[in-house]
C-alpha cells in the first residue's frame, strides 16, 4: 500500500538542507530532523502521472518558515502537488506536539537569500 507519493531527496540534498538550516533549531531540545521529501500527494499517483516515477527533479529552495513545532523550506514547484505551498519538512518537535503535516499550515515564509538547489526522485512510498 502506498502511503504517499513525492520527490524523495538524495542523500547529498538531505545533508545540505540540514547543514544550511539545522542551526535554526539545533540548539533547542526535542527537534527531530526529517528533510526527506516533497509530497506530491497522499497515496499513489494517478495513472496519468505514473510516468514520473523514477524521474529525477531539481528543486530551488526559495523560502524558510517555522514555529515551535515544525520547520520547512518552500521549493519551486517542478511537478503538481496537492499542497498549497510546495515544501520539504525539515524538522519536527514531537515533544511540543509537532507533526510533519503541520508544515502545510505554515504562513511565515521568509525568502532564502542564497541560491540553493536540492534533487530527488519521484517515488511512491
């Protein structure tokens, strides 16, 4: 059974995001790093999008947002997503009730000053 479909980041991109944005939460207790994928949709891809499976995409990181429960980066959409703001959840603070899906509710997006790109492969997970 497919839990979600998304662009799953390669290891280099995962590490790059944690290296660049980790200092925004590393000094606080309870944070669990994620930086794993950009969700396309929950469940499997529809038949007309299955051809994307296995394709690699590069995404530009354009903004950062967070609160005391979740941190995320906004990326330029390279494939349609159900999320209003295409993003990658960076970290959650489960001790404060944080859940990855809470990144869908972030509104305090701050533009990222430097050019940062991440890569991943479309997968059904």
